[in-house]
C-alpha cells in the first residue's frame, strides 16, 4: 500500500481549494465509499470530473466552521499524545 501524501495548507486557502479540485481528499472518503449522509458518491464523482462544486449554504458553512473549531481544539491534544 502506498503511503498517504500529506500537504500543509490551511483549510479554505487557495492552495487547499486547488488540492481538493485535483485530488480525492480524506474528508471525501465517506462519499467516495458511498457512506456519506451529506454527499452522494455520484455527486462527488461528477464534481471531480467537471470541476463544478455546489455552493455552500450559510447553514452548511456554519457546520464547517464548527468542525474546523473542533479540529483545531483537538489537534494539540493528539499532537501531545503522539509526541
């Protein structure tokens, strides 16, 4: 199995958007496996093939922001555990 490729870029940055447009990212794994409650696999494939991504509603952006806050809060804890 190939080692995962990691990139160090801020979520929401232009570099991050370019990566998501070109590659399947970890946050899309559940949709790619047909297991996401938020995105159909066929919609993910269509977005990757066409480059057309649906607009994000205010309510969805709110959920994204809360998730980003939770990730930021958890990151130092996990980093300390991993050394």
